[in-house]
């Protein structure tokens, strides 16, 4: 069955990789693991950039000066939603690039708070994660308490 052009793919499928299989005696975040995550992050960044390009093309193609104020308002709302989505994606691209730099600096895969290994499965689910699951959970609890 052919895949829909707009159906979102999982990040591993997007990069054309399978879940990483560790080898006996393999060091955490050494060569093959770093290459695995670099491939995932590069594919994700490319996909997001393509979305940005599609939005620009779409907005240029669809831009019209509708005489009817309701039509004009609907178009402006559609463009506004698209721009907000692209802004979130632009921020994500920056986070991906920061994560790729961590790989280059050999500082990827460790918790920014406690320093332990974040873990391959967590990073495959969220490659830009910079906290281990315990520290992230604690941060979310603190955030909820501060919100009231």
C-alpha cells in the first residue's frame, strides 16, 4: 500500500534506520552510535527545512487579495497558523543543530543535570533530549508546582 505524501513518518523511518542494536562490549556514544544519531538528526533537519520551503511556496502561490473580508480573514488565519507552525519548526531546527554540534564536540547523550547516560532508546524517541528521564520527570513536577 503506497504511503500518503503527507503522512508523518516516525523519526527512525524518516532517517531510514532501524532501532540501534548495541554490540557486546560497545562503549556508550562511540563511533557507530554517534553516526546513528547524526543520520537521524540530519534527516529530521532536512525534512523540517523542506516543510519551511513548502510553506513559503504555498503562501506565495495562494496569496490573493480577496475582495470579500471573510475570505481575506480566513486566508490570513490559515497563513498565521502556518507561520506559527513554521516558527516552532525553526526553533526545532536550531535545537537539532545544537545537538549535532554536541555530537561533533563528543558531548552527546549525557544528562545536562546529573551527567548520567540518557540512553539510546530515549534518544531515539527524542534525539534532542538533554536530560535523563529522571531529571526530566523532576523538572516537569517542579514546573507543575510553580504553575500552581
